[in-house]
């Protein structure tokens, strides 16, 4: 997709704030600091429409970005950040569950994992949660630029195996630094919008 228009619609914390415009939505999911917001920026050719940070916990709300007036990317706060209180973690869980379970126009989830490392227990839990609600899942394995070319395939296999993906499940090796994987990611997303 050639992106000609991208704008923030709203930063929401609860259902009543979600956009009333029921165009398809692609929501990001993944560990804090894995590169969800960076993924959105790279896909839409914008340096910092979605705010990123080298410190985990940057995205705190559900941020709806309207792309070409045809779909929303929904940036989501990450999980697995140790320095949050129990109360905060519960509020986060409630906010995400409400969105992923109840949003009718949610078309697919882009589960972002770090290709350098084995997916974590939280990644596996998130994958199973999304599967349970029968959401199509596109696995984006990011930080590809940090892995030597001859090691990439074994990292992809490790990701597949650890998450327990079916052969037909798509994994897109991706780099927000170099843009590698961008065409494949768009192809995967375009099926759902
Ligand atoms: P939260 O909002 O805290 O959940 O984090 P996030 O998943 O949105 O991560 P964010 O996009 O803010 O990126 C975190 C850090 O990782 C930033 O310093 C990015 O520059 C870096 N980063 C993201 N993607 C890549 C990538 O593909 N390659 C490299 N080398 N760095 C990346
Ligand atoms: Mg973020």
C-alpha cells in the first residue's frame, strides 16, 4: 500500500473513546520496547507519528491512526515491563482485553516479537490469547538488522517453534531501521483490510 495520508484519530483508554468510524483495524501487540510504534512509523513512512522511546513503557494508551482513510493501525501499550505496579498491570490487562475481545472491526493482530531472542512466556500467552479469540495473527519478527544474514533463518525457525506456529502462519522478518520486510508486511496486512 502506498500511504498518502496518516493521522492520529484518538488516544483512548476505554471503549467509549474508540473511533465510531468502523473501518478495519490492525492492532499491534507485543512486549514493551520490542518496536511496535517503530513498526507503524516505518510502514507509513513517518519518522515519529507514533511516539517511540529507547525506554520501555512509552505507549500507554490505545492510539488509533487512520491510514489513507481506509483502515486504522492501533498502537497498543506493551507487556512484560517489570517496573509497573500490580494496579497498573491490572488496568493494562483490562484495557487490552476490552479492546481485543470486544472490538468488532478488529481484522487482525500484528504480534511483534524480537527476532534476536526466543519468544518469551508472555509472547506465548499473547499468541494463545489472540488465537483463542480467533483473530488472524501476523507475526512481525523485528530487529532483523541486528542479526547476521547467515543466522536469520535459524532465528525464524526458533520463533516459529517457540510460539508453536502452524506451517500456514505468516512470520515476517522485519527491520524498522532498514525497512527490510516492509513489502511482505504490507502484503500480509492487505489481506485483512
Ligand atoms: P512500548 O511503547 O514501550 O510498548 O514500546 P514499543 O514496542 O512501541 O517500542 P518502540 O517502537 O518505542 O521501540 C523501542 C526501541 O527499539 C527504540 O529505541 C527503537 O529505535 C528500537 N527499535 C525498534 N525497532 C527496531 C529495529 O527494527 N531495529 C533496531 N535496531 N532497533 C529498533
Ligand atoms: Mg510504543
